[in-house]
C-alpha cells in the first residue's frame, strides 16, 4: 500500500466493487418498483450466474485480491528487528491484518452460498464485512498517527477513517433494515469515496516517475505546508459531491433503461394478444371477459 501503485491497485479494486454493487442494487430496486413489491437488500455480496449455476464470484475475487495483497506485503519484508532489537516494518503488519479480516469475510461469504453450510447465521457475511471495514478504519487511524507522519500525510490518512466507520455502520444498519434503499446506496457511496480518494492521493504523496512501485516522495507537495493540508481537506468534500453525482446520473440512466425495457415488453405482450385474437381472414375476436353477464 505504501507506494503510488499500491494505492492505485487498492483504489481500482474499491471502484470496481462499488460499481458492481451499484449496478446490482439499482437493478434490484428498480425491478422491485416495476413489480410493485417492497425492496429488500441482498446481503454482503451478489452472486453471479455462470452456466446456469449460482457462483459467489464476487467473494472469490475479493479473497483472491486480498491473498495477493497479503503475499506482496510478506515478500516485501513483513516484520523484522533493527540493530537495537526494535520492531520495524510495522505498517506492513497493519496492512496484513486488514487483508486477513477481509479474507476471513470472503471465506464466510463463500460458505453461506452452499446448502451444507446453511446452519451458519444468515447475516454472518454482512457482519464479517462490517468487522473488516471497521478494523480497516481503526487501523488507518493509528496508521495516520504513526511516528514521523507530516501534516499532509496525516490528514490524507485521517479523512478516510470517518468514511470507513460510516461504511461499517451502514452495513450493520442494512442488516436490520433490509427495506431501506438509502442504506444500500450509502454503502456504495462510502466505498466509491475510498476508491476515488486512493486514486487521487498517491499523485500528491508520491513521485509518479520514480522507480516502480513509485514510493519516492513528491517534491512538489510540501508535506509540512498547512496550505496543502487545507487544500486536501477541501478536496475530500469534492470527492463526496463527485461520487454522489455519479450515483445520481447512473440511477437516472438505469431508470430510463428499465422503463424503456418495460414499455417494450408491454408492447410485445399486447401485440401477441392481438395476434392470438385474430382469425386467419383478419377478423378480430374480442376476448369473452363478461360471458356470464351475456348469458
């Protein structure tokens, strides 16, 4: 995580997952509106049909990404001692603890899809996801307060903490208030903010043109200049607005698409009914809806 490409990889994963949630949640809500039934939240993740079988593809991909990330942290030097027998590389230890909780969540989420594990609590997948996100926020808070952090780096790591705690709380509330579409939207919004923030901030912290994975400091952004700190605080507000706007536009576009598809299906049903009520010579027969009254 502590490099330009480390942040970009993590941000890309968050954005892909957020857009996947957005498509599935918006589709689920719009379909419930079209059918005139109450919306109900799906749960921690959304299954995918592959060859007519339901596969927990989202959970498998989450687990694969976290295993890859934890492996990279291990290979880069997990934890060691300096010449005075003091710990060093503690940031990597924190990163691996985050990956570990998300791996455990993914395993639980995968197990809940199979009948042999139906005895597991119904909302265990959501609970473990909320726990993983909560620890992510707590770990980020202490990571921001690590010794040697300058003001700019501190605020960049502190701001996502509030976002992560809010995401954790929204997941818990969604577990109990399944009919709330707003809570489902909240989890999308908070995750999208993490994605766009982690895309933006490495351009501030690191020199993009330095040796891969680009961990050299960006000389154009003084980390002890409070004007830069104030600017990044303002930028976080713009990330809130940007992601809400993206969600609103996406919802409106999907709403239009669902309405067009519904109208097209209704026209097809009407044309088929007319065809069934038409004889070979072109005479149209009206359906006998009130035959009892005529008799």
